[in-house]
């Protein structure tokens, strides 16, 4: 069997968080598959007893489903609870864009869909539960083996295409902490170039931002004649103060806006421009260019020389 199809899972529970408690009824009955993984334990404060069962033999890369049984200290089912599950990768310090969907099924049972895992490694499923004034959480740890990776052929140059996009009407926050209407900024009457970055990136993001810096230098005394927009793909960490420092690092000024916002609003922008990624580490170099109030966008995928970016910009004005 290929490694990509044979992902292994190891469930590791911290004894301090998951001391033994009253046994909870199994989430699966006698008709359930025999290879379903289950794990039970106390929540962090001991308010609740948690039992988690995966659908299948392992937590897989991609969307997963699972069931959770929630009980109080006496072993009674807890119904009507506020329950959420957050997949989290400690080594990367972030989770994923997609949010799990929780449905209550009665008897203290909750079904969870869309638990997205994006790569192999150590993952935590952070379960938060609340009922009335009581709040508690538990953390289940999983080790998922890396799938076999076929080497990718080297990419040379960049890919240029034309695309139609519906600009989303969302309000984002710029590097100065000011609310910015994204649609109004894009439709300012200037040619616009858009890219997606995050401030802790050490690979392609500095190259993309340096491309904007070089373009502004080529434009001389009036660099704000083009509207440059950089949207972070890491909005939880890239708040205005981080964006402002990053902007100063690349000598940004008038005509170059760095934008953040809620996960939902930034996600709408990414999806509208076909730039959505579940993991910030897997995003690709991308510039999107549009003439003033133009109908189509020029999509530049790949690393581009400053002379080529300048040429593409000048084409917008013809």
C-alpha cells in the first residue's frame, strides 16, 4: 500500500488533562466498524468528560469527521452545550482556514464534520465545551505520518492569464488601524496590483514585496499613480502594527496599502480571487493586475523579474 494511503495516527493524552473518570457509553454500537479509533478523558478543569471517536481508522490529510460524547462529572449526558473543535499544528503555530461544523445529535452526542488536516506531523484537536456559566476544554494530540511526496519539476518564468473576478464588498483594516472598504480601494480609478503575503514569511513573500518596492522606484516621483494592495493570509497574527513594520521594511508609502481583517473577511477576498490556501506555508507567488475600472484581471503566477512586472504594468495603461 502506498504511503500516501497509509497514514498512521497515534493518540497521546496528557495524564494531567485526561485522568480516568466514570466510563461513558461508547459512541459506536455493535454495528459500527471495528476499526474506529476512540479516546476518552477529562477536560482540563475536570468539569466535563469527553469521548472522541474518529470516523475511520485514522485522522487523514483532508476533511475528517468525528463524534464527541459530552458528560458531566457524574457521567450524565450534557445536552445543549456550546461545542467547538479547532485543529491546530503546534510546530507551525497556526490552524487551518476551514472551520469544523458541529451538530448536536441528542443524549450528549455531537457530530463534527469538516475537520481539515493539511499535512503530516503532530496535530492537536482542541475541544472547547460550555454549558451555562461553565467553560472547559480538552486537547487530543495526533501524530499523522507524512505522505510520500513526488518531486515537483522546477518552474521557470511565470504564467500569465486573464481572469474575471467579482470584487467582494468587505471592510478590512490597514496598517494604520483604519477601516478600509476593499471594493472602493480597488475601484479608486487607478491601475491596481494586488498580492497576498504574511509578515513572518521568509521565502516568496519578501520577493513579492520587493517587486512592489522596485516598481515604485521605477515610477519615480509619483509612485502612488498605481494602487498597490497587499492582503495578509495570516490575519490572526498580522495585525496593523505588524503590517506597519513590514511596510516600513519595504519602504512603502502612499499608494501601497497593507490589509488585514477577520478570518472570514480575508477568506472571502482570497476565495474571490482564486487565491485561497488552507495552509499559509503552501501559498504560491501571485500578482493580480487590473487597468483603471477594467473588466478583467491579469493573473501573474510565479516569480517575475522587476522588468517584466514593469512591462505588465505599462500594458495596463495602453
